[in-house]
C-alpha cells in the first residue's frame, strides 16, 4: 500500500483531539481506498471555527457566510517527496456540531461525513454541476460512510 500523508491541524477540538484526528484520517483513507487512489498523496485538513471559515468563504468564494466545509483542490506534485498534493480541506467544528445536533447524529459522524464530502471534492467530484453529478456524489458518500461504519 502506498503511503499517504494526512495532516490534521486544529486549535479548538480540545481533549477529544486525538479521537477526532483518528476519525478524520480513517475517513480520508476510506475515500482514497474507495476511489482506488493508490499513489502517494498529501492532504491537509484544518479544523477551525465559524468566524475563520466565514472569512475563507468570503476571501476565496466571494460568499460572506458561514459554511461547514471548504475544499481547495491542488493536484500538484510535491517536488520534495514526489507525492501528489491533492489539496486542503477546512472544516468548521462549530457548524459541524450544529449540523450533528440538527440531524441527531454524533459530532464524530458529522466530522467524518464532512471529511468524506470534501475529499471527494478534492478528487474532482462536484455536486453543484448537475443533478446527475449530485446523485453520483451522494451515492459515493453513502457507500464510503457505510464502509467506515462497518
């Protein structure tokens, strides 16, 4: 199996940091395995708050609003390691907590779902292109979440 570098940064998860970090890594690996990404790659996941993600959303997407997750695809080779840099993911822990309460699931499950969703974006899936693209992405998300929860 090819080695993937998955960097998880956060300043707000507190005592549960390691459990959530392991869940995020598990979700990333599940997507890469499901999508048969066997080459070495690098992914960065940052967990932040609503204010920070709102600023990123405004700066990079022109939308002055809070969102749950942002994906920044790169698809460039790291000249130092030869690994494919797939991109960066930023997740709002605050929004993830709100959403988990709204749909009555654990924060950890919501964090993994948002990770799966965003890694699929890094791999080129975009649910906003068409109804068919949305259905394809939803199907993949379900399949991957089912694998994670087994």
